[in-house]
């Protein structure tokens, strides 16, 4: 009997372990995996309603139709009016290739169906939708075209946004692709070494170079006991490594403003070491580096791994935007916006409204502050330094007659190739209507020579055309 009881206990124990394991796995799946599998572009459940519902249109902020569907045989066909122009924003929707971009993220809204629950499934059976909702974007079609034309022929990304509302006016990533001809060109796109499917604006991670000095400047201002003066000789040696200024020329006696205006590497390396990695990292965190950016498209985290072990050369390199620091263009546009918006970062918005087939607005993306990045006083001080950079410093090619422009250039050494050229800024400086981030990938030129003129042109166009 004892042996029988022991066998029963062993079997019952094994059954309990299996049951607990099953419950644990289902709980883990529901909490951590369900959302990613539900939103996987190859999930066939996303296509259940495609044959019987007219997929909603996507329009720009002024009502221009960017994508729409029409009846075709037993189902519907999707049309993209502007070829490559919105490939990384709208994405695509094909049964054989899945979905991407807003077509994926807003699939339920475009089909006018609710989240999949037993009650909603019953509603879909009893009173099925026949027409989807329309997405109204914050994008200005004219500025989107103009921005892409400015970037044409290069690799990189440009993001423009309203610093006060977070509305994205234009977002371009090159190379791109044509969603209308995806079937014909799929293999070529997939095999292209320049990765046309990659949205560089949200998922491209770049060494920022000197545009990161804006954050080091914030940290310097917030470090009250920091000596802001410095004698620049054109180079400095840190732990046996010699760091040089651009061209190897010394700038002489500098304060913080002059250092930012002239983009003095040795100044910021020296002050970065004095500030320390923890303070630099704390500031970076507040400006959404190392943070998930809430957005209508998938984003990669910008990174500054200050919590890891870092030597003096690592800290000095990070202080000038080199070494282990990587950022996305979207994040850099948000950083420029924060300086222009009195130190506050607002949530970036790409979809402004969801509109029902009857023309009723059923969802609005409200303006929301997601980080108090710095004080209004610090933001104002940095803004004035960035204005001086445009007036008489490395950012002078972004200057616009009769408009105060705030900006900062960057020339980022790239371990895998030629230097990246950067510019970030906003205008008008005292009441900004637009903020911008430009990165020209492997441009092999300075941010002042290559990126700043593009930013200038786009800022002028935006101020003249966007209401």
C-alpha cells in the first residue's frame, strides 16, 4: 500500500507541476508576448475582416488623400497615391508580405473593428462593419515632398515637428521604396545593402557627434560648482589618448557659450569629465535617451550606457557625442523641441485624428508632456547659445534673414565609414513653430557645410506654408 500511495503522490506531483507550468507559461505569454504576436505583420487574424470591409483612407493634415481602397472582384485593392513618399510612414498592406507602418499599427481603426474579445467578436458577427475609419495625419503633404526633395540623392533622415504640440510635419528616410510596386520589387528591396525598409527616422541609430553637446551644455549649467572657463590649445590628452579639435586649431580662452558656438571638442571633453557620467546620464534620460518614445510607429531607443563601467576616455568621448552614444533622428528632433519649448518634451504625434465613416471624430491624439527635461531658465540659456551658433558659429549656414534661428551642427565620426553630418534646431527662436533634425549618413562632410543649409531651406518653407 505504501508503494502504491508513493506512486500516486509522484503522479499527482508531476501533474501539479505540469499544470502550474502551463498556467505560468500562459500568464507569461499573455503579459509579455501576446501583444507582439497580435501585431505581427504575418498574423493571419489581421486579415479576417479584409475581404468584407472597405479599408479606411489615410489623409494629410489638410485632407489630401494619401492612401485609399476600392472594390476589386471579391475583395478590395489598396492604392498609394504618392509612391515612395510615405513608404516609411503609411507602410504597406499585402496579404503575401504582411503589413508595416500605420497600416499595421492602426489596422483595427482602418477596418473599424474593436479589439478581439468574445463580446466584440459577437458584435462583428451580428452587426459587422462594412467601411473603415479614416486616419488624419499631422503630416503636411507639401512639406513632406519638399523635405524629401532636399534629401534626394543622399542616405539619411530629416524630421520636422511642432515643438509645442509634438505634431510631425514631415518625416523622411532615404533610401525608401514604392509600396505600390512591392510585388514586383520585393526581392530587390530585401537584398538591397542600403536597407530601404529601414525607417531611419525612428529606428536608425547614429553616432550624434557635436549635436550631443546641447545635452552636455544642459548638464554643465545644472552643475552649479563647475568652472565654465577653459584654455583651448587645440588638443588634450586623456588617459594617454589625444583628443583634437576640428582642424587641430586652438580656440584660446573660452566660456561655455563660446565653446558651444565654436563647437570646441576639448572644452566639452574636459567639462564632461568634471561633470561626471552620472550627471550626463541623468540629463540624457530626461531628454528621452535610454527611454521608450511613445509614438505611432515602432521606435528604437537612443542609448548612452552610463550605468556601465566607463573609463575617462569613454566619458570624454560621450560628452562630445562620440563613443558609446547612439541616437535616432526623431529623438534629436525632440531634444531640439525641448530646448525651444521651455524645457518640456511633448509626445510626438503622427496620427492627429481617427474619423468615422460618417465623418465624426472618434479619437484625437491630445498634446501631452512626457518629460520635464530641464528648467525654463536652463532651456532659455541654451537657446540663446544656439542662436549665437547660427549667428556667428558653426551653424551659420542655417541663418535666415529677419528670423532668429537656434541651431547646432554635428560632424560624427563613423567607425564603419565616412562621417555623418548633423544639424538640429528650431525657429523662430523665441516662439518656435518648427523644430528639425537632419542627419546625412556617411556624408563625409561637416554638419555646417552639408546639413545646415538643408535645414535652413526646410525651415523657410515650413514657416511660409504651414498654418
